[in-house]
């Protein structure tokens, strides 16, 4: 169960622009007295780095994970989002996981 003061990990692969989800997501998370922890655009390029260790620590310390899939800057596939390969372990660790897709990302691309 998620309670006030818990960490919520948020990530997306969109560029921060006037229409991006990041500012709204952070405000919504805070409005529930939760602590937003966010990493924007973290992808496979962080593998093996100290940044990946930091992201991983924050990810697994969170009570919930929110991922928004959009066709951001260097979109190739949904695996461009660092958190996607972590979802099976997160779910087995009983972390609440919410994955949203923007309309630019088709169901076929997610199923692939």
C-alpha cells in the first residue's frame, strides 16, 4: 500500500516541452503527499555507469513506478526507457507499476 511520504519513481522518454507530461506528473505525485523521484530520458546508454546504480537504487526503493512511453528525442523502441527491462523484477518485488503510452506509440510497438 502506498502512503504519504512514500517515493514514486517517474520516468519518460520525452523531451521537456510545454506539452510534456513531466511537470504534470510531478505535481500530481506531490498532491498525494508522495515524493517524486524522476529521471528523464534514461536509456540503455547508462548501463554499467554510476548513474545506473543511482537510478536502480531509487527505482527499487520506490513504492510505485510510473513510466510514460512516448516517441521522444532518439526513439527507437520501448527498450530505450531504462525502466522497461526492470519491470518483471519490480512486479515480483511488489512495486506498484503504471505504464502509460502516448498516442504516438502503437500497441504493436509495445507488443513487439
